[in-house]
């Protein structure tokens, strides 16, 4: 029997995210959400999110549930969506609503997606979020400057910080001073426990507690929480049965030895009066790629094994070029007013069905919301563009369709033609000698030519 712990706290964190898999525009209803025809968000909800809600896991675990996921859950499982929003008030973490690599956005686009995520959180919960989870925890100083007016702090990996003393950074609250004179906290999670929570067998809660969790308290001052964080889909989807493991761990195994589960939003109060760690941010770093400069998303690195990742650079550039072109059209027609309107209306613009149900102004704004979603990081996360890259291309198609609704036929056609030309310059790593020019056709099937959709 393990003896009762004294003053031991834990923040068990989950990152919940799935990309938007369906297009809202009525003319694009034939879009296939995934090449295999499976709605993966619906499946993951059934296997992971819903069981965790039923077991009240989110009453003990802190979590970020991305706005684009919450929006899908409103249709897939409204009960799960309501439960997550309710628990977000106490244990929720903010997000940029969609999932682009923030350091790769210009300042204006950073402002739009960060502001939109903050506004959606506030509107849906009635609470201001304290903490922020960046897509892939990818950060640089410019991103922190954009975040600082909204958030007290960000959560990330300990290896994203560099300490002058070389001291371990896990679970230690750091205050980063920014060039503007602002400051923002960085809270690094516990890497060893997080790694084990993600990949260790999840069948025996007491064994996991005694062998993995409790030894880590030896590295912490009394009263400082241990902060493991991992993907929420781990529990029930990636690892069947792990939802039961997590629920039992949180409600029984930890309580049996006096380890108290606390909310991420209690951290600043817990740390009040305690010294802060001295460290600086490793620029353009992330929790899911240790190679520097966020290379996983636009180049070749070892994160995807031995697969050649050099296709990512031109594909990534094509997506960003489309977003830039759409922005220029929107700015010419609306001026700078499109930025605050996007921040305020982003969720509804992303699901605008277009056509007669839209207005020219709403169509322009929806085109920009879709072109930003074209930059969703999933497309270049994996070892080939067919795993998730179709999502990026699909939202590019939706963006130009909204431009056509606004009456900008030539501009839409020019942007799409350039995009197709760009895709023809991206080699397909799964098919020697082929390029990605056929990817748009795979979205709409062989029955309807892509040009019939956008021209």
C-alpha cells in the first residue's frame, strides 16, 4: 500500500484537435471528407471524446479543445460539445480557433486567428481564457507579442526553453520579457510523464502512478504541480481502453495516495510569491519537432522517419501564396475593416453555405476565413500530402468559390489557376514521376470537373 502523499498536486492536460473535414459551401457538397470516406472526427468522437465525457474525465483534466473541433462537434455530437464548453469555464485553455503554424503567419494573420479564437472562447463560455495552446506549440517572439494582450501565458514543451543555468525546465513557471515591454508566462509541461502517458501501456493505473508519476515529485518543490500533457485522442482512439485507464487514474489511483487534481487555471495562484525560472524562448520551436526552425512543416527532417520531405517546401509555399492572393483581393474591396470583422465573425464565416444565403461582404470575409484554413498544419505534418493535404486544397477551393459569390470571377479564376500551376511543381512522394496537379480532382471525384466548380 503506497503511503499518502503530502501536498502533491497534478495538472493532467489533454490537447483535443481535429481539422475541419467538410466544406460548408453548398456547391462543394460532393467534397469527400477523406480519401477513404471515413469521417475521422466522428469516429474519434465516438471512441475518445464521448467516453471521456461520460466518465467525467474533463472535470479533473485540463484541456484545450480547438474551435474548429468544437464547431464540428456541434453537428456530430451536440451533447459532447455542450459538456466540453461547460468544463472549459473551469479547466479550458485558449486556442487560435484553427491550426496553422503561427510563426509562419504574417502579423495580420496572427492577429486574426488568435483574436478569433479568444473571442470564440469568451463568447462560448463567458470566461476569458488564461492560457494558450499554440498549434504544435509552435512559437516565436513575434507570436508571443500578439498573444500577450490576450493571455497570461502559453503552455509548451520544456525543450522550447533555454536556461542559462542548464536547470531542468519541466513544470517550472517562466516569465518571458518581450521586446515591446510586455511580458508573458511560459509553462513547460513534464516531458518524461507526458511521454509515458502517450506511449506507455495504459492498463494498470496504480503501477503507472507508482513507477511513473510519483518519482517525478522528487524533482519538484512541495506544492508545485506536476504537469503531464498529451493528445486527448490517446485515450480511447489511439489506445483502446485508455479512457477507462485515465478515468480510474484521476478518480481513484491518484486520490488513494492524496495526489490532488487541480486546474491549469489555478497555476498563477499556486505560484504566487514563489521565484520564477530564468530562461528564454528557443525561437521557432515546437513540441512535435526537435530539429529547429519548424522544419517538419516545410522541409525534410527525421520526424517522419526515412521519408523524403522535400515536397513540403513547395506545397507549403503554394498554400501561403493562395492565402496571400485572397488577402489582396479582400483588402482591395474592403480596406482594413476586414480584420476586426473576421476576428468577431470567424466561426460563422467558416461555415457560410454561400450562394444566395450570403452577401458580397460576407462572401469576401468567408473567402479569407477559408484561405487561412488552407494553412492548417496537418497537410505537411505527415510523410506524404495524401494523409491530410486534401484538406488544405479543399479550403483553397472553397476560398475561391466564395470570391466568385462576391462577383469576383476573374480574380477567383486567376488565383485558382496559379494554385494549380503551383501544385504541378510539387512532386508526389508516393508516386515517382508524378506531381500534385491531380489532387483537386481527387476531392470532387471524376464526375464533376474542378473547373465546373470554380469557373
